[in-house]
């Protein structure tokens, strides 16, 4: 990884959890954030990974995504007051011991304006169906502020043990970033 990507925190679940939260994000030293996910959910069908900024459940989120299953491709969009669709994960009906791979990029997270994000996701499954998605999203709350926390959660059910979530800070080129933990 480039020298301006600094690992800030990794969370590896030792037991199932309803969500994962990165708290106390750096208030300086970085321009962007990147979240790398390897996850599996315990429910059998709904594979959506949602995100929420600053614990805010009354803000305006919107997103558009493209997805493909190997047999067909489509697009969809949505908006919500409590969370944004940021991708997909492997569910319990998929091949055992496999996990999805996702990257969420959040530029300009310290600004006092609307925040955009993008995500690239892929599932693993030894069957006819496994999905790949690309997501573009926007968080546009009434009171705009820097992002201080990121929560990731399944649409339903739990995230299973051994799922991992890593948060990277992206420093401006030519700067010496604050090192992670």
C-alpha cells in the first residue's frame, strides 16, 4: 500500500456482532478514509452492508449501485434517513468459510459539507450466484460536520466471528501523517 495510507485500526470479530464502529476518527493529519472489509453475515438472504456516519439516524443518505451476478447485471438506487447501502457480504447460504471483500473510500471526511463515498464489493461462492457491486453514495445531513465515527452493519442478522474491518487514513502527498495505533 502507498506510504500515505496509514492503518488506523483493525477490528476482527471473535464472536458475532450486530455492528462494527470506528470511533474517534482523527481530526487532522488525513484527507480521506478507506475501510477494507472481509465479512460474512448469519442471515440467509439479505446481503446488504449498510453504513452510518456519526451515529446519525436522522440524516439524509442516498446511493446508487451497479451489480452483477455472473448471469445478469442491473442497477438500483435508494435513499434512507438512517443508513446508506455500501455494498454486499457473504450470507449463511453461501459456501462455508468464505467471506466477501469490500473497500469503501470516503474523500474529504473533515469538511463541513456533504460527504460522498464509493464502494467496490465482491462475494465468494462456489455456486451459480455470487455478486459484485459498485456503489456511489452521499451523506447530506441538515447540520454538516466532519465525520467522527463510522458504523457498519448488516441489513438484518449479525456479522459473524472472524470478519475483519480495517480503517486507513489517507494523508496528503508530501506530508508526514500522524501514525496509527
